C-alpha cells in the first residue's frame, strides 16, 4: 500500500477487490454471533452444546453456520474425536486468538455504554 492507503478509512473508501475482501472479513468478525462465540472460545476448547448453552438466543442452525464460517476463515478449529458417540470440540486457532482482545474490547465497550445507548434511542424515538 502507498502512504495514503495505510489509513483503514482510505482503504474502505475505495471500490476495488481489496475493499470487497476487507468488507467480507468485517461482515464475519462483526456479527453479533461471531463476537459472542469468539469470546466464549477465548477461555478454551468447547463442545457444540457447551457453546450453545453459553450463548443465549442462538439457534442450533445459526451456531452451526457461525462455527462453519469461522472454521472456513481459519479462526476456529473443529476436532472430531474417534469415540462412540462422536465427540466434536471447537477451539480458536492462533489466528482466532489474535481477534480475541479486540472482541473483548468491543464487549467491554458495549457493557459500559449500554445504558447510554438506551437513553439515546429513547430520545431519538421520542422525536418521531
């Protein structure tokens, strides 16, 4: 990248293949389910049911789609153990762990400002 392109906002303002790929990554890591699943896997390997029980409101289908997408993107590793009944574990890859601190920062921010957002929404909705 040239000097002007090192700024993330410059990159996002362009219309080219790099921008599309960056937006695709942002779509994945910015989804509410991805953030929550990454956070949950941050404390170690989990089975599917453990993740589902730890993520309120997620359906089995959505968790399956989220985990498949994260595995495809190299953020989560799926391990099938050759036992009866089959056991499958999910854990963050080294690439996935690089995202963990950012996810925790976003979650901390949301927890800190959830009341502020509620106030702003009520004020906005009161205007309409």
